[in-house]
């Protein structure tokens, strides 16, 4: 019985790590879109307030 328990532990860990990695990718992608939107807003404001 111990062999089965130790054999499933790596599978459980692999699933957990993969799940966290995929969640991290989605979070990073969302953060990238937020930063890009902020940069676009700053650029648009700078263009609108240009006096030369």
C-alpha cells in the first residue's frame, strides 16, 4: 500500500504545479493588458496636451 501512496504523490504535485503555472500565465497576461492600457492612456493624454 505504501508504494501506491508514494506513486500518486508526484502526480498530485505535478497537477498542482501545472494548475498554478496556468493560473499565473493568465494573471500575467491580464497584468500586461492593464499596463498597456495605462501606457496608451498616458500617450493619448500627452498627445492631447501637446502645445507645439
